[in-house]
C-alpha cells in the first residue's frame, strides 16, 4: 500500500533555498525564516522527499539496529558483560518474507542494495552492534571499505554498552567510543558532526543516553542558523505525543519511574528528575528549525512516521530483521509546486 504524507507550513509556500523574500514593508527576511515547504511520500520502506530546496537528487540507504554480535578471543575477558546480547539476535525472521536470517546477512544485504542502487550515502544510525565487540567493528569497517560508498555513523545505546559494567552512561559511552568505535567516525566528533552532500547538510547527533548536552544543543542551533537545508540523524526517536517511552529524547515521562529495563540491561536507572532542561530545549529547537527537512531515527525496531509541528520523523525497521530505508531526496518540479503548496 502506498502512503502519501504531506508536510508544509502554509505560510511558506514560495520560500526556496537561497532566495530572500520581502514583507509588505520591504524588509528582508532570511531564507526559511517561516519554514521550508516540502512533501514526503512513503511506500513500504521507500521514501521520497521533494522540495524546492533540493537541487540535485540524493539516494540514501538508512540502516539502524543491526545488532551484530560476532566476537573473538579478544572478547573473552568481557563475556560476563556481553552474554545476554550475544544471544539476543543470533537468528531473526525477515520483516517482509518471514524467512530465517541473521544480523550479518541482513547488514550485507543492505550494503549490496546500496551498491546496486548507486546510493550516494549510507547512514548507520545506532545499535549496529549489540555490544562494543572489536571483531564486529572491524568487520563493519571492512564491509564499508569494500562497498566504497560515503557513510555516516552515530552510536546507539547498545553500541557502547557492556551490560553490568560500572559507570555512568556518559562515561561508558566515552570509554568505548574511544577504545572501540572511534574508527567509524572518520575523524569527525563522535557526539555531533555535520556532513554536506549536494546542498543538504546531514547532522549526526548522539542521543544514545536519551539526553543531549549543551555542546550538542549549541552545535544544532549553529547549524540551524546556517540556513542550509538540514536532515537530523539520531538513534533514539524524538518524543511525539501518544508514542511509547522508547520515543525517549525529550519525553516528559522519561525518568526513573518509567525505566522498566534497567535491571535487564544491568545499567544505572534513569534519573529521578527526568530529562535535563537542555534536552527539552533541544526537542523544541529541532521542531522549530525552519530549515529542517526531517528527522531519521532507529531504536524501536519498527517502522514509524510522525509529524511534529509539521516536521516528519521517520523511524526504520530493525536491520537485524532485514529492515532498512531506501530514501530519495528529489527536486520539486514547478508543476508540483503549484499543485501541492
């Protein structure tokens, strides 16, 4: 079944990239000041974004939640921390066919699709690993080198988590990014980075602790002020009313009272006070950003599309079960501009 979803601010129908509009008093207004008009269509795992701001077509393969569990002798000293997740996804069922598969096959199939479809970019948005296995990180790096397509990686809450290891979420994230995951960031800042591709800026921001720090918030606001069309890549979906606690970044119900998995995952319980004000400020900034095309996330292992203040958030099925998104960013033709906006 084909679903068509249209997102726009009715007051911004004629604003495009690089153009300056004038008010009735001939005062200049910045591009995107009132919003960026665009349209999104969805058909199964294929999405198409159309906008005047898009000048060249861009194809992206969006992957999250592969949960690779491969390990070798180097992981033996950490077996007490990796045991549960090493068994969690040994065999899965393909989300479309129901046939047996596994994370390694599913990841390779997604990369094969990216190569066959001549994708411009691969986005790896967290929980590619079930724990920070050296063998798995090296295998992914080798596969990415083989496919030879630009990629963006941002961590998920499992990528750096050895269950039962002492430490705060932030400290453990910093430790295992530095010791295991760092090569995947290609020299970029692990917690926040910008990647420009054909006039679109992709922002990778790590919210794998469910929270955002001040440096990340300042970084995002700076990118918004650039007036370049933006796509936000995060692992944990942004809060949307009516959704589960897994849509946890900026969720007013997030905190100790709603943390059902801290014992299972053997980690510190979420804070009694809930989110920091910085995290709430980040949520507000994201969905108030006039040049934001959309948010792409993972984490919940189920395809989902929400519209928050007219901005789409798209969450992919888990790659462990064969899921990925085939995304095209496409220029909006004049005939469609007049009909849609």
